[in-house]
C-alpha cells in the first residue's frame, strides 16, 4: 500500500479522533463537564493506526543532520519558589514583564502547530510550572491535541502533592521531580528555601497515584551532595523511582566551576563499588540518560552526561521559553521570537518558515565543556541570551526589564527587542562579544572595538582613520590600537614586510600545581607513562615551532633557538616551566615563547592526570622580550 499524503493522513487521524478507530471500536463520549480521556484499548488502537499510516516526519522539524524533533519543552513561567544554587543567583534574576510572556492561548496555538508537524511529546517546565495558576487547564487542553502521546511536567515538587490529583485527572502522563539531597538541612542550603518534606510528600503522592516510574532528577555537585549517591540509589530498592544523576552544568548566575562537576564515569564507579552487579539497561535512541538497574530493585538509576559525554547526535528536543523564544539547543546561544511574530499576525505558513529556518541552523553538537562555561547564555531559570538572529526581526517593539546588556555596562535608550535586532549586521554574522555599542541616535548603531566596556569614558576605540605610528616610551611602549584589527573592524594579519630584521628574544613561564601524590611520583620518575619532564620539554619545543599554525594571525618565524626548562618546586608541589625563543626577523617571538610554556605545562598535565585531576595550570606569562621597534620589556 502506498504511503498516504501527509494532509490525507492527518485528516484521517482527526476523523478517527472524533468518530472511532480503524477497528470500528466505539469512542467513549465524556459526560457533560467531564474531561475526555480515551480508554487504554482505544489509545492503543489509535497508536497502531498512526504507526501504519503516519505521514513522513515534518521537514519543518528536521534539521540538516536528519534529526527529527518530536519532543517540545514549553516553559510556563520564569518564576520559581526556590533559589537553587546551580540554577539562579540568590537574589533571583530580572524577570520579563507579564505582558511580554506567552499567554495561555499563545502557548496552545504554538503547541497545536508543533503537534500538527509531528511533535508527540510535550514537557511543561519553568521556572516552576506548578506555580502558574492555570497549569491544570493547560494540561487538559494539551491532552486534547490529536497525535500528542505524552504530556509531562518537570517540577521542584513543592506544590505537587496538592495539585497532582487534578493534574492526573486532566491527563498528565509523566512527572520529573527535582531533588538534590535527602538531608533536610542541606536541602535548605541548596535551594535557599524550606520545603523538603513537601517534596517528599509529592514523590510519595505520585507513587500512590500510579505514576511509574516517578523520575527524580539530582544535580550532583562536588563538595555538596556527591556523598549521597549511594543513598539515592538505595531509594530505588523499595520504590519505583527512576533516579537520574545530572552532571553539573554552566549557566549564567550559578558560578559554574569545573571542579564542582562530578563526571558520569566517576559517579558510575562509586555506585559499582557498592553494587558490582549493577547492570546496563537498553535505552531509546533519543534518551538523554544512560540507564542502569541493581538486580532485584524496584526502580532504576540513570546518568545524564551533558558535559562529559554529550548526546547531541540523537537530540530530538526543542524549547520554547516563557517569553516565547524558540531555542533549538539548551546550550546554544541563538533564539528566535515566536511570540513577536504571533502578535504581529503571522500566518501558520510564516511561523513554520521561521521554525524551519531555526531548526535548520541547529549545529551538529554543542560546544565542549570549557567553551560552554565561557558562553553567554540565560540563567537556567530564564534560558535567555543577548545575541538574537537577524532573520527574525521583532514584529513589534516590546520593553523588557531583563537587560542582558547591563552585565556589560551598556544601557542604550531603546527597547530590548530593538537591541536584539540591531546587534546582528553584515549579512547575519554576529559581532564579536568584545564589542561596545555607542548610540548616536535612534536607529544609528555604531560599532567600536574596545578593551573596556564599563562606560564610554573608559573606552579605547579603534579609529576608522589610518593607523598612526606608535610612540616609543617607557621600558616597553604599547599601542593605543589593536594591531590585528583593520579600519573596517575585521581581523587582519599585520604587514611586517617593510620592518627591518633585528635579533629577537622572548622568555615566558608557566606553573603546574600537581599536588602531593603526582608531585612525588614525578619527583621519583615513577609515572606509568614515563619521563613526564622529558615529554613536556619536547612538547614545548615542538609547540614553539608550530605557533603560526596554532595562532591564526601569528607570523611564521624561523627560530634559531628554543629552550624549555622545567624545575621542581617542592614547597608548592609544583613544576616551574620556563621557555625562551630566539630568532632574527621583522617580528617578535613572544607568542612562540608563550606557546612553548603553555603546551609544555599542558603536556605535563596530560602525563599526570591519571594520578590526579586536581592539577592546576596557572601563571602563563611573558617574562621578557628584547628587540623590535617598541623597545624591550622585562617583567618586574
């Protein structure tokens, strides 16, 4: 049988939803005032029909890597009744005015559109979704959408016990409850509020009402709750819980530090030491959690490895923030406002075009762990961001009290929506994060490159005119202009063709703090990988010679000599690295010396990391530089 056209398949689906199923079984009609909830047999028959006659998955929700996005997360609010340390700062965050948040009808309109195109699972999030007054009504109306199989909620659990009976009656399919500790006093420290016993009451209420499994999300933070891993696993012995340990992730306001992150492998090793019989469970291709089970236990455990082992290749998730922005990646720094287009009267076809463009731009995977920690992103409570997409200009201006520019000391006297639209220029290429904006009048943004962003008075900006020669003064004169940026604001290699050849030398250093165990093994040359000092020395010499290949705008220099020395510092349990480079030519060799010192330090880290992960590389700096037109430099 040939596949049915998409439109015909959806029409048949709607008919089945209102008149019966493919077997001819009657559909139970609700009593007046009662919510419609199909019987289990009827749901099973509908799903079978859908599998057999489903239209090809929507191209609007399929990205350039073939990932089909059938799962939509919708934030109902930015507000929360807790202040979790990993989620938001203690003082809270500036919230979007109510008028700029999605209304209930706008939420349902967008949900219908996504479900029509193939989304079969919607999760309601926040903030804390259960503090929204009409959350039960939203669940009930979502449950009526034909083709939507699952309506779930992620909650902190404080209001769950009170609302769950009504939510279940409305059609709530599944529950995720956040709980990061089993110690009441520690709970108050982590979330900065009371409520532990209410959360536990909510968990037991969910079990009592037959939700299986009840998912419990635990963000693991070193020095705070990693000592409770085994206690959480023990809960699954007698309770049908799916405890999921989440690697600590960076968002604005949570002061993320890699030292706080406990990796999946470390957590798994801890659990396996207590329960060596722990077995791996099969999981769906799009699952975010690696699932395990202790034989004989009612529940199971999982590990969400967003930081150490991403699952981007199978990601099927999209997000709509409470203020109506579509995010195609939790860690991505790009959003498009569906709210503004909705309120401007955009047609369904126009909205689908906007959605398709956003999904099509989704990257193969998010940035690495350390890159994510440096990216500008919303606090977890908001999932907000400064940089917006040019191809989604706001249809109407709206003023928001959430001012991401404030963090950079910038407050242009225009609306936030206008700021988002004007920060993108030059054919959709985002400006670099180090840009300051001066507003010369409405609609007249002018770009200035600056190493200071606090105020206009402090800015040292690139002049659009020709560069003036730098004056020589002091022990080492510096320039008032960025030498690798041209008058158009583009990155550019400096032309050194007319500069005279002179003898150049530079010395740089770095320090590697090893700690007692690694330092002792290094001192005794007992590392399993071999002579770490010799390997690091060779790595530094090789790196110096390859500097122009590592630093994009750095000139190739024919080095006449490279020396890398490593000295043990027993007092600090550290290794002092010093690299010197010499050459004769038109440009200096400080980058070669710095690269040599840094890479030698990193090689030493690599040789010792099996012994200790608490190694710190610090104080990478230039010690001296001689030769060149701007004089010599010697660090005091």
